[in-house]
């Protein structure tokens, strides 16, 4: 009898474990718009001196919620990896975090374009000086470049096997690695490079051209591929905000390249 009880108990535990690990589909037909973000990504998402979230994507999220007639709920999940995990598990509706639309991402998730044009080049940021003879990513062969894990820049460097990648979750961490010669440079988003150049005069920026297949198609809000109702409603709301000129106003407010 005891053995039978133990077997039943183990079966129940396994069944529960399987249940909590199965990705749940969040219904979009509710009063909340749950948006995943991660702080420390100015000008898209940051925290001001009053401890409040601010930035281009924060304002976009508020505008989206107003357009949809929903209450905005922000979930700061700390990193890109955590954001995509929460989306897959149905814990958030969308990710708003200045994410580039790439072929690799579109294979896994839906991305709704809301800002920016095709990116022809990405900035490499150096500390104090750009080494002589460096004009393209090919010239960085044998060197180490900091990138944020699972970012568009991370995916691009996969096509350059002679370059060593150093994963850094924050640009501040990348700058420390560059200053202390643990990396030669960091590959980042254009808006991020501009923001940090204004903060640190020692930063030098080199815009390196991208291969045609590596060029991101602007910036997009991320939604689960099978969440069709959410995709359609977010797309309609974004279109309305663009038509009303609200996205353009926010680009000017936060100095985000259009």
C-alpha cells in the first residue's frame, strides 16, 4: 500500500511539473496590457531620479494602452533572455525594448514595426581612439567585441567566426571591458551609441556597413506568433499612433533616429 501511495504521489508531482512548464496563452481580451521591459536601455527604457520608468518605449507603451483602452502594466524582467522567456510562457503580452526586426527573430516571434527604417550600418564604439586600419567588421578579425546576448548585433557577429564575442547585458559593462582591454569595442544600436557618446566624451564611434542579409528592418514590438488577436490589435493601434503623428512626436522628444 505504501509503495502504491508513493507511486501516486510521484505521478502527481510529475503531472504538476509538466503543467507549470507548458507555455500558457495569455488571453488578450482583458483590461490590462502587460508590457515586458528591461531597465538600463536609454533612450528606450530607463529610470529617472524619482524612481519612475521613462523613455521612448515607455511613452509608446502608455500611448498603446490608451489607444486600446487598457490599463498599462510594466514588467521589468532585467534582460533580453528573461523577456523572451516570459513572452513564451504567456506572462506578458508584448515586449517593448527597442528591438531590431531581424530574419532570425521573425522565425520565432511576430514583430510589429513601429519605429525606424532599414539599418545599413551599426556603430562600433571604442574608448578614446579608433585603431588605424579599422573600417569594417572584417577588419576586427582576431579581436574581441562586446555584444548583448541574443541581440541583433549578437546574431550578426555569428557570421564573423574570427571575431570573439564577449556577452555583456549592459552597455556600461561593455565600456568597462573596453577600458580595461578585455575587449576592443562594442557593437550596439545607433540610438544607444548616440546616448552614451553624449554621456562619455571618450567614446569614439565607427559606423560599420552591414551585409544585405544582416540589415534590420527597423524596430518592432514583439508578440507571440500564435497570439493572433494581440497581433492584430497591436498592429491597428500602432497604425493609429503613426497616423496621428504621436510616434514622430516621441522620436523628437527622446532624440531617437526616425
